[in-house]
C-alpha cells in the first residue's frame, strides 16, 4: 500500500514539474482517493427547496450514478446513500 502512495506522489510530482495539466492531476487524485480510502471532504445535502438537511465530514470516497440522482459513500463504518437531493462535496 505504501508503494502505491509513494508511486502516486512521485508521478504527481513529475506531472507538476513537467507542466502536464489539470486532467492528469485529477486522474492521480482519483487514483489516490480510490486506493487510500478517500480524501478529506465535507459533504452537504440539501432538499429541493434549498434547506440544509445534513452535513458529513471525514475521509470519504464518493460514488455517483450516471443519472446524478444517487450519491453513495462510507463514513464511520456505515454506508450512506442519498437519492434525489442536491449534494455539494468540498475537498478539505
């Protein structure tokens, strides 16, 4: 596991120094998030009327469906699935 993280950081460093571009950096971050259990994030869930329903914070790996009406993540050992709500995910 440590080798994967070190390799990811190394690749990210090379890409940054060579001016590769934002697309590559996003790919590295996605890879890192997937294999390290997620990134530190803050998730806010809003109703259709704009009322804040719930806030989640912690190390999260977010998964969405292709239609945009389902968001899934694990936090505190429990799976959370959100349907048909506005979800804002902010990386810390």
